[in-house]
């Protein structure tokens, strides 16, 4: 097993080196993530900007900028927000686990 893993890592390192030197092109895949209305999600959950940011590990400034149209969520932030929209309690629990807080969190629904 370790031998296979080592060979795989070495092959990956060689592929990166070849890519950096322009010898190969790597395949890329783009995934379309729908636009997201942060204020609508937050309002549906009944959370203030401060509480929404706290529960989901975001900065309040970022939430405000998204809601006021100064910035748009991109990449991983859009994915996170889509997950919050679909499974708000699950995402809140996972954020707490990452922070090392107790596993149980009250529902974010009011």
C-alpha cells in the first residue's frame, strides 16, 4: 500500500513539474454554482448579520458587502452559501466541529 501511495505521489509531482515547464496541459473542469441571495437566506433563517456571520464562520463585513452588492460571493464562498441554503443546521454543526466546539448546536431556524 505504501509503495503504491509513494509511486502515485511521485507521478503527481512529475506531472506538476511537466505542467510548470509547459510540457503538458492539465485538464480543468469548471462547475457552475448558482448565484446566491445572501440576505434572502439570512432572513429566511431569522438571523442578524452578526449572528449569521458567527454561526457560519464568516466575517460580518463580508456578509454586509455581499448583501449591499459591494462584492459577490465567489468560488468556495458560493458553494458554502448554497450548502447553508440547503442544510443550514448541518453546516452550522460542521463549522462548530471545525472550531472544536460541542457537536450539538441548536437549530438556526427561529
